[in-house]
C-alpha cells in the first residue's frame, strides 16, 4: 500500500514536509502543498484520521448538536455544515438533542463530555444556563447557529430587522390592523420569537399604529399557525386585514385557515412570513428570505477560525433577510399603497383583483 514516504518521493520533499502539507499543520508553501497533494492523488494516498490526529493533536471531527433533524430550517443548516466540512476533509458527528427528552440529557451529561471533536456547532438549541456552561466548560470552541449571544460566537439572521421589514411592507400597502402570530413565552425558540415580536411592535409604533398592535400566541409550527389563525379570523368584528407570522410555517397555517373560513388571500387578508421555506413558493407566500444553508457554512468558517486562533474574540454575525414579494400580500386600498408593483417575483407580485 502506498504510504507517506512514496508521496514524499514523488513530490520531492521530506516525509515531515509531506505530512505537514496533507495534515494542515505547520507552514508549507502553496507550491509545495500543491505538489504534495498532486502526488497523493496520483497514487491514491489518503492520510488516515488516526495518523493526522497523532500529528496534529486534533480529531479532525466537528460535533453538531441540534434539537430537530426533520424540520426544514435544521435540515438546511445541517446541509451547509456538511458541505463545508466535506470540502475541508473533516468528519461530522451529529447529536439529536430533542427538547425535554432523556436523550438530550445524556448528550450533555455523557457523550459531549467525551470530547471526541475539535469544536462544536449548536443549532437552535437555546440551552438553559446549565447547558451553556457545560458547552463552554468542554474546553472546545463553540459556535451557535441561533442561540445565546453572551458566551459563544453566534450566527443568525437579524430577527428584529426581518420582522420590522415584514411589518413595514404591510404598512406601505395601506394596512393598519396588522396582527403578529407566533411565539409562546415558555416554548422552544422563545428568544427568536421575542426578537421578531419586538421588531413588529417597533414598526407598528414607528408607523403610529401602536394602538393596533395585536400578538396572537402560537406554536411555531404549521398546525400551530392554523389553530391560532382560525381563532382570530373567525371573529369578523376584530379580524385583522394583515398578518405577520413569526415564520413561514405559521404563515402557511394561517393561509390554510383563511381559505377554510372563506377569507380570501390576499384580497381580504394579506399574510407575510419569515424564512422562504421550501413550501413558500407553492403557497405564493410573501416572505423575508433567510438562507439557513449559508448560516451553516458561515458557522463552520467561524469555528475553524477559532480553532486556528484560540484567542480570537467571540463574535455575533447577524445576516440580513431579503424581502421576497409574492401573491399573499396586496394593497388594502391601491390608493394608499406606497409599494410599486411591476409583476416581477423578486420585486413585487402582480396585484390581485379585489
């Protein structure tokens, strides 16, 4: 079997230089690294993980902890993390930490304590203080994709901005009775929902509509959005003309509820979400687009930067969501609308007849 000695001979370098070039340790010029990589590819040599670990003191493995594997946001973030790690020849160990389960407790009490990873990416955990302390005490770099910002580096969208922008879009369309659906104060991801709710309230206040502010609590799921929307839309006396949903799943649930109640979207009710979920286009949902896959890739880059420089300061990266206008929003009264519509999906959707 071809080994590092053969790679070194073909590249015209010493075995130690070849090891450094393939293992990413120590200084090696770009030209030398290229020659070594080409020689390794020529004979099909792949350094073993154990060999690289012995040479570098690292496992070449990144741990990823997330509460859900089958929900759109988490699956997309995981895709971005995996793509980025594969490009760098690094392994991934995935921990499924469902809230309130014995499995989550075991992950924090046992599996993570084994430290079989060089660094950790926590996705949407919003762990309690004890769990945050455990993550930090492991002595490995930690990056959060959505989560507490005081003790780790964080990657997330600017939730306040996204909700403000969504609300401002509806205000510009002439809406006044705008309700916010989403967020239970004692439920998972409450921190995200609070920021989005505050963004909505700020936009309503800035528009002089503070008296019309309405928060309708909801589970952050499609069924949760449906149930909450049924309740508020069934009352014709107080029915809003527009809804800002904390996420697209809640928004889609609200659209389904409206249809079943005979409320036309968007002529009777405008609905806007936050995410650009994979189902958003199917429901022609106007939304604030975030790109979870990109958040995963950025998390890997930041984690590796912390591994390279252990003294690197912790940081918070807030990515701006982009407004994508489809057919779920329209002007309450075309004469009151401040939104120019030209029929292009990324700028505005053709106004629906009233």
